[in-house]
C-alpha cells in the first residue's frame, strides 16, 4: 500500500510531522516510542501489515515527537507538560474531537500525561510495554538503578545506526538481515546519537507514577510476558494503580509490536475499543522458498572498488532474474546482496533454478550460496511471511559458497527427479523448534 502523505501541525514554535491512514469510525493516535521516522516506518512490511490491520476498525493518526524523525529537533530541555500539547495540535489539524491514544515504550509517559491533562479528548488509553518511571524507586525495587540505565543507554548509543539493537527488541527475528538493515536505517533517520542522548536524558527524568491513580479514562495495559527489553513488571505496576484498567499479559519475547503474534496483540486492542474482534485469516499457500546470497561481498568490494562492484552486482541481479524467469520463480524482494523468491508446484524447478543461479554467477567470479525449504507460507500482498520463510533463511545461511542446500522437506518431495544429494544429517536451526535434516545438492 502507498504511504499516506506527511503533513505538519504547528504547536507553539514547533512543527510536528503527522500522517493519517484509514477511515475507520474510531480515531487512534499511535505513539511508537523513542524511535520514529514516519516515512521510514512504511519501508518495513511488518509495520505496514500492522497499520493496515488496525485501519480495519480505526483511523490511524501517527506522529513524530519533537526531536524525532521529521519533526523539529529540540535544542532546549522540554517537559512532558509542554510536549503533550503537540497531540492537541495534531488532533486539531485532522479535525478529531476525541481519540483513543496508544503509547508504546517511551511513548507511555507521554500519553499518560496527555490523558491526565486532557481527559475530555481521550476516548480510551492503550499502553503497551510502557513504564511510569525509568529507574528504581521504593515501590519499584526491580527497575534499573541509575547506573544500570546509564550503562544500557551507553551500549545502545555505541551501536547506534547499525541495527544491532534490534536483537534486544525482537529476539525472534534477530537472524533476519533485512529487518536489521531497516532497523539501523530507522535509528539513523530517527535521530543522531547526540540528539538521542538528549532525548534519553530527558526520559530519565520522567516520573508519572503520581498520575496513575488519577486517570479517569478507560485503559488497556498490554505486555508480552518474556519481553527482553521492557520488564513486564512495569506494566503490572501501572495496571494495579490505574482505576479500572484492563490488564492483558500475552505470550512472547518480542517488544516490537509488529514482530511475534501480532494478531493476538491487535485483537486485544480491537476488542477493547470496539467490543468485538474481526477475523483476519491470512492467505496461505504451499510454496518452495529460495534464498540466495553473495558470499563475502565486502571483500570483493575492497578488491574491485565501488564502481566495478556495482557493475558486477548489476550483472548478478540480471542473471538471477533471468534464471527465475526460466524456471518459473517469482521474485519477492532483494535482501542485501541476495534474493528471496518463491515457486509454486513441485519443488524440482526451484532446486534446478538454485543450481543454475550458483553456476551462472560463479562464471562471473561471484560466489553465491542458496537455501531452499518447502512449506506453508503466509502471503501478504506482494510479500510472504511465516515459519517457512525463516527456515529457508536459516538453511541458506548454513550453505557454503557455490553450494545449494535444502531442508528435508524439499528433499523429500524431489526424490526420483534425477537430482543427487549428500545427506548432511540433522541440525538445529536458530529460532526453529526441533532438529531438521539438511541436504547438499551434488548434481
């Protein structure tokens, strides 16, 4: 889907970037925490699916906070009291009298302050993986000390812009190179390390604990039980103190809302806001998934130089696409220096295509590896998802240069097709339950 246009609302002397998507009967202001760049967010298919799902029952209003993304940077310290007026400016700009307000992580104190200050503009409050105070207090003995938080922030900023911090926010997707690359770009476009340090320093001073018992709006508190970033006790603490709050603890280890069991998370929000749940059954197909990847591309860049490498990469891409067309494959997307493609029907054309790609690119002096898995995939528009995709990615990562490797599922369906394989035994694939037999294509 195309992203909505970015507009600006004037809040005092500041310009606040916002977008509006959907036309549902309920307005939802969706505040997503300490990382935000409205236009970069739309580059991640998981976020697009999440917003599209929520737009089935609401008009979604997103905005970049002061100092983040496309909104004005901050030069002087700003208080939550000043900053919550930015939401009013955006609501007025889009003609919304009352909205449900959602906060994630660092967005939590922000929307809590807003709901306390402007209850007449708040239809409902939704808090996901949030906190009322960042550091330890007498009634929060399990929270980070100031020293522990300072160390955590320092580690985060040391790796800023590389995408490595995603492993903490979404452990189940830490092996996804495309998601990591996108996350690094989101970090860079959200704020510079210096600007982020200002924001985290301001966040360290936030304390909205006293406001919790004074809230008078319907409130839903959500958290995934084994969240690796935000201790679930933060949400338990808030739910116990907000009058009449509904608390739901979901299974899962991921903090990012668009990773993991998204439907369970969105379903709770939809039911709380509308009184019911729509069924969003994904379109599923049995497909053979092919991942290809150039091995040691960094070394080749150093050997050839940027210009010659780009020329060689263009030839590589053209050859991969030629072979996909020859064997009936469908290109889903490029990921770094590789391809994700799918094949319908029997898997043998996919295997032969993988071999042809490896052989043709080897003749160019490019070492490509390929991995295959046959399984049920979730088809989401032009993209695919599901465990079958993760398995194929893990299989590909285990292949050596100029090697085609397949899971036992693919191997079992091509027996008798004239392809020769070497049995590599069973392996554990990171993030995938059980032991998986793997096979290397010989001829």
